[in-house]
């Protein structure tokens, strides 16, 4: 019922920038938290950044000062502006949304996008 579609990944040189976007569509009543996670080869998936419906944000230490998460609630879209990219940022980036699909059905569900590859060369 819900789809999260990511875009914006690609290959960039160290020091470059990318902006990821993720749009949620389908039957959505409300979206609580949206976030970005990443998984590098041989590594566990980790939180990159999250943003609440009210705009509060949190970042993993390694990206603080370089990445900015934002959202457009009207568009059900979350963005991740990535600046000063480093080779260690190379990973598949996944969008996540914690949302409700209806007014009647209580509780939140977590949905994931398919992932978008970000590769940073040195």
C-alpha cells in the first residue's frame, strides 16, 4: 500500500555533493519519522539521519556538519543533502518512513525504500 521511492544517488568524487530524495506514496494517513540509513559492503545498516514530522533532526556523528536532512510534509518527501562527501560515505542509502496508513487503524508501520547507491571516489 505504501511505496518509498528514492532518487539522487550516483558516483561523485570526494568533496562533492549529492542530494537524495525519497517520496512516499500510496495510502498514507500520516508520517511520523522519516530517515535515511545506509549500508556499506560488509557493514551493518546504520542510521544516517532522521527527521520528525515537527522538524527535529538527529544525525550520526560521522555526517554531522556535512549532511542535512529535511522534509516536505506536503509532498511526503524527505531529502538528504550530502556535502563534502568522503569515500567512507560509500553505501547503499535507504529511505525509511514510520507512518500510519489510516485513521481507523492505529499504530505505526515502518516502510523502506529500495535503496540508492552512493559511491564516493577518492
